């Protein structure tokens, strides 16, 4: 699978979920689609983790901008 952006990956994942929910696939096709969906979900998770690491908050302190890591609550 090529490196897509998050939005493209989520769209593909939604399409796979729709196909699986329709119930028109045989068992082999369903397993294959599920496997593809899991790979895309992992890719999306990695994209989100990388983005979280890059997020910073700029705070103004004593006239200077200070960069701090973003902490998830």
C-alpha cells in the first residue's frame, strides 16, 4: 500500500467497513478485506502518533515564546 495521508487512509477504511457490513462478500473476501482494514487502521494510528509527537504549544513567557511538548489528558 502506498503512503497515503490520514484522510485518504480513513476514507479507504470506511469503504472497507461498508463492504464488510453489506455482507455481500464470501468468507475469503471478508478475511482479505478485514486484513487490509487492519493494516490501514495501524497506518492511521501511526500517523496520529507521529502527529501527536510533533504537536507543541507555544506559550508566551516574559516576552519570549517557549515551546513545550503537548500532553494528552
